[in-house]
C-alpha cells in the first residue's frame, strides 16, 4: 500500500461503514434495563394512546352549545383521573380533573379559572368552542402504527413511550464485543511508578470509557509489547469470540508499528492513513476474519478518531439506524485559522456567548498529544480540507454530547 496516499474522511467512512454488519444475537431485557440499547424489532401500538378523550386541564366538562359567556349551569357530577366517566346530563357541567376521561355527551372543557362557582352551579366568564382543552383519543399514538422502529437507540423518552403502550420486556441487539489493545513498551498502568522513558497508559482508559459509554462489552484489555510475534499472538487471541479489535498506536510508519505490519502480513489492511488532523495514522482491516480498527497513539488523536470514525461503525454494527454522524451546528467562529491544510482538521472547541449570539472558540494549542485540551473543550470545530477560517466565518461544530448520542 502506497505510503503517500491519504484517504479522505468521507471516503474512509464510506469504506468502513460498508463493512459494518449488525451483530447476530439479541437480548430480551426488562424495560428499565434497556437504557442505551438498540431495538431489535419494530414495536407497534396495541391500543390508542390516550385510549379515550381526556381533559387537558382541571375544570368543567360540558357541551359546547352550553359554553356561552355568562351562562349558569348546574354541576351534575365529578370525575377524577382513573374514574369511570359516565354520561353528561344535558344542560349541565361536570367537575373534571386533568387526565380524566370526558363523559359521553360532553365535547369541551372550560378551565376552572374561567368560571365562578356558586354553590352547586358555575357561571362561565367566557365561551368555549367544541374540543376545547380536550386531548382526543389516539392523539399521541394510533392503534396499529409503529411506535418505534428497529434500530432505535433507547433514550429515556423512548423507554417512556414503550411504557405508554404497555411494553414490559424489550428485544434489543446484544452489545458489541470489543478487544481493546494498547501498544508500546513505554506504557505503564496508573498507580505504578514511572521509570525514565515511560508514560502512563492514557488511551486504555479513555477508549475503555468511550466503549462503555457506547454500550460495548470489553472482552479483553491488554497492552502489546513492541514485538511482532507478541503482537501476532495477542491479535490471534483477541480475534476469538469478538466483534471488533480496537487498537491504539502501532499503525504508523515506524519500525515498531507492528499492528500495521502484522495486518499486512497475516490479515488484511483495507484502509490506512487519513487526510485528517489529528488522526492521520489510522488503519482498518481484519485479522482471522475479525475487523480491526487501529487508532493513532496520541491521546487527543485517539479521542477524535474514535468519535468521528470508530463510533459510526460501532453504532451500525450494534444495529442502530440513521445517519452515521450528526449534522452538527452551523455557528460563527470566534477565531482565525489561516493555515490551510490538505487534511480535514477537527479542532477541540466549545461554544461561548458572543455579543451577537453563540460563537465557537477553539483551544489555543491543538497538539494531538494534549488530552487536557479535550477536557477544556465541549466539542469539535471542523475546518475543511484546503480551507482557511477568518473570525466570523460560519463553521460546523459537533458537540461531544451530540456525537456520543
């Protein structure tokens, strides 16, 4: 593979997503255990929601022909939520509370603030049309329609919607099984003393947290020694019963970048080196039939490439439908970036209040080794290939929250 060719971000995403296949196997979970999981089937509505017309306010139910300003009506009953509604006597009103079913014969509700109560009568201060303050049957969901489609990632609101149609157990795709491998003799686990030339293994903990937040199950987490044979043995172990091998480091052009070399010799290397900054040394291929995604070793580069490249692939493999990436926001830049690059740049950035509205500011030092910049940042600002940015120009901004879903 030629070392001078850089694959564009868009082309890389297209190639990688073309290899994404939803995992086989499903879990059936209790509804309250499904947060963040992906539906493995459509869920249809077994009944109208709400199942009957009900009141949207506390007030009085009546027929609209009686809802005339100044009218005095006797109160013929009282209906609270959960009680049978019965039938409205003509020419009367019924005291009703929010969520209670509308009685037969009534077609409007007037708010209690718009009446004056006198003993067992009310006097209306204003008229009310038919349908006023009534939530009609099936307003939210109609019987037989699809409430949620297969491939939907379940947020709190989707879980609440399933509860509203009586679903107690949910079929979801099983978690993606991931082997997480760090590379480098220089890596030391936190808590251990550092010897000369050593650094702490940052990427293992960053990527492990990102995988967990993405709903993956980590089946193996190891550090590879800088040896081609040790790398080969660990990749063989990792390829068993996993859906993805995710590595950090070892895929650049150095003599000690053994992950790339082993993939080229004993596996497949479908994609290598992106027109992306940070993140040029990224590799995608397979080993013994298991997909391998090799991220850069620099901590900020590993974070950015996970969010922009790895995460879309992971979500597609977990059965999630929809766009690979969120659309992002279009916001004015509060900075200048006057050096054009042939690589698409992802600047660690955040949104702040400007004199005319929100603006995007970026961290002053964008070194790929500076993870502290990502702690300051709340997202990524995109500078397209061969483009400069002047203060006030509109740019695309992805918040971390949006990227992680």
